[in-house]
């Protein structure tokens, strides 16, 4: 049981390049989330999904797109990377059956640098 | 939406109890209080959550005031490995369906 797995762990991009971050969970969780964390800012929600085929915007969605084609995977895409997107990205998931009472499970993060 | 207020930093001596406070004065009746912690460069880790009653698990205890406007996370015997940023979070109701908004947390430093 791996929990929440994020790939890659590290990535360096040049401005304007695109990439996709992958999050996979093996806990059969309905809800999945992407957060970014910048120094001194805590975690900020980018996008989330409440089930396969559904996505929604969080606090800071601009510049990102997401897809949830399979229940276990949640992809975060950067179409044209900008230096402002240099950050640590965390994926999380949680069960939906008792959504008001189920904790988030986090991956260990993807460290992205955009030059 | 309910917001939380935490002190930015606290120190605690190793072996002593660490008491981390959190104010959530606008909490709604059925919103849970969650605590997470983040050890440097790792993903946040769930600690405990509660609604009205005090809660205890193998990691910590959660004390919620009767009016539910504040809570305290207690680490009964802090160790150096408990040095981390601790987040107090109240689930945000509405369209986010179980979303959790994180603030900046409290940086706890456990000292020998």
C-alpha cells in the first residue's frame, strides 16, 4: 500500500515549456487535490476533483489545468511554465463516504523550478 | 468561511508537553477542526480531528472549547522529531465539498 505517489520528485523547466505532474493513489479515494507551497505562504489549493471525470478550481487555478480520467490518478498540467510557478507541489486524496470527517493523505511533493 | 488563527512560532523543551493553540471564532456548527503537521520538505501528515468532544489518539490530544471558538493540540511528551509546522484547519463549507484551506501554521521548535 503506497498511499499517494507523486512523479516526478524534481523538475527544472525553462519559461514557456510545458509539463504534467502525476499523482496516483491506491486507497480508492474519491477526492483528490493539488496544492502548491511557497516559502512563508503555507499550502494553497490549485484544483481539486470530487470524482472520476470531474474537476474544479481552487484558490490559485490560473496557469494550471487538471484531468481525472481515472479514479486513481489526478494530473496537473502547466501549458506554458512561468517563473512564478516555481514551487513545491503536493497532491492529496481523501475518502468521500464520510467527506466531512475524513483526513487528507498527502504525497511527498514535486519540486519544480522554472528558469 | 471559517478562518483559523495560530501563533507563527513556539518553542518547547524536549520531554515536556507542547500546547499549540488555534482560534476559529467563526466556525460553523458542524465543521470539524483538523490538525496536520509538516516536517521539513515532506508532505503534511494528518494528526487528529474533532467536532465537539475532546479527542485523543496515539499522536496527540485535541481539546476543543465548549463554544468551539478555539482549540489546543497537545503533544504530551515532545521529542526533537516533533519539530515541524503545525496547521489547524477548519473545513470550508460550500462548493468545495470537503475542501481544506491551509493557513501558515505554527512552527514548533522542540529544543534539547
